[in-house]
């Protein structure tokens, strides 16, 4: 039977030969094809791989001997990671593979993140790891559509426990390769950040209006991983324009919260020269992991327990001024058209007058500081409204339509 889809299997065949071979057998048993890549350094596989460790090291601009001579396992694995990412992308572009699965512990996972980041959105990418979902995985290294499976009982050798994980992973990656509907890119894509409709409303008005104009709109949930996916695609140049209004992940990162989208949040669209309209939704809140104790320095403040996973704590006046400065610094990195829209009436439904998190003094302080922080390279639009008022969305549409008329943003497709 001819295989319909081919999956690239990546791993250290000198230490995980049996496990990787089992994974390949499970994919083949379902009618899939397999291509193997060895990223070992010291040892060798029991059988030759399609892409040898020597080829991988050379694709990383080095050699296996150089990796060995370094005497440093971290240096050696980074050589292999660069080569594996380069080779995986080459194979995909040549049509030789339709998905990738990487197996490993911390070493293999470190490499796996580079491999997955190198492949575009829509290419199934699975990581079977003993540290899947761990806090040690930095959000800025996660590809927008990476999939992870916890490799239970998989540290050393095959057993019925780890076979359960591996067999599911085999079915998942092959099934994804068969079922995936890659992004069509037949209409210009607008990237937007937001939260749920209970706290932010603008996407309800903006999305259908933009779609009427011939654009596709992707709204990203800015609770750490959503912002990470947004930044990953922005870095690829995937967007024709961004409406990055829910910039609160900047606050999380600045305040040391575990709910972070990475240090580069609110920078990648600007660095790519993508036209950006930015605002300050939820600038006054730091989101914390709800099942962990609130840090001592934040205790005693007004809070909102969104659910058992997430709790929001209000910032004090000085912290709001700090955030204004941080946002201003990120705006200064923009190389393309950049507009900051400041709704002076507030940035989320909980901070309206009479709402539980309203702080008139803190809001005024932020508004003053933000107006000072916006760099000369970014156009500042100050509005006497709340971010959830129709006036905010209408102004955003006016700016967008002006950019389309000027050719700054490509015209939509009817």
C-alpha cells in the first residue's frame, strides 16, 4: 500500500532507538510513510536513518566531530538543533514530508522547539516529551500550532505505559497530516488580540465589518499562549495589519507573572513593518495563576477571580506609570506605520465607574503617562471614550479605511 502522508521522525537514535522504531512502526501500520532523522552526537542507530547525524550537523554549519570536541552537551545539541530545523524546513518545502514528530527528554525537547518553530503554520508538529507542558518551556519558543503529548514512563526503554503515549502520538500526527486544512491566504489576514466578551467587546463589531471589506480576521486570546501565537505569526509576516488592543500580557511579563507571552510581546509586527493599531486593554491588571498564592507584594489589592485558573489583580498608580513606559518602548521599535489609540475612559469592563476594579486616580495617571510615553514615530489618537464604546471601534475602522485608501494596507478580496 502506498503511503498517503509521510511523517518526519526526529530523535536521538543512539539512546532511544527502540522507542523511535516503535513510533515508526505504529505510523506505518496505519498506512503512513516515515522519514527518520538522527540527532545523536556520540552513538549510532541500530539501522541507518534517512537523514544521518552527520547531515544534520553539516546543515547546522558544523560537524559531529566539532560537536564532540566542544565537550559541552548544550553546545553540541544546539548544533544539532540548528541543523535539524534547517533540514526539516528543506524537506517540507520539497514536499518530502507532511508532518513532524520529535521524541525526547529535556535535550530532545530543546531541539524539538527549534524544529517546530522552523515549520510554517499548518504543518502538523508534535512533540512527545517527558517535560511536555512544563513551566521550563519558554513561551517565546513555542510555535503557533505546536502540539505536545506527555511521554509518561518514557525516560528509558519501552514498556506498556510509554507505548500508550507513543501509539497515541503516532495516530495523532498522521491523522493531523491527513486532516489538516492549511491557512488559505486567499484574503489579507488581520491579527487582533482580545479577551472574552464579558470584559472586551470591540471584536464583536470589528470582525464582521472587516470581513465585509474582504479580510480574514483571526482573534487571539491574550492570556499568554494566545499572545505567543500572535507574535509567532507576526514574526513570520503573516498579517496585512494588526489590531493589537489587548496588550495586557506586557503587564504580566513585566510583573513576573507565569502567564506570559514572552519578552517580545507587542514588538514583532512593528519590527516586520506591519501596519499596527495598538491600544491598552486591561493595562491595569496583572493576571496570575489562579491556583497559586497571590504574591505578598500584591496582596490586599482588589482582585477578580475569573475562574480557578486565572485571577486578576489591580495595579497601583506607580505600576501603571511603569507600564506606560514599557509600552512606549515597545512602540518605538516599530519600523512601519504605527498608531496608538488611547481610550481615556478605561480599558476593560471591570474598570468603568461603579465597577469593582474602577480606580479613577490610577486611570488618570496612566493616561497622562501614556501620552508622554508614545514615541514620535507612533501617531497618538486620544479618545474621550471607553475601549468598549462604539466610538473606539468606529475610530479604528476609520484609521483602517484610511490606510487601505492610501495603500498602506492591501485591499480586501471581494
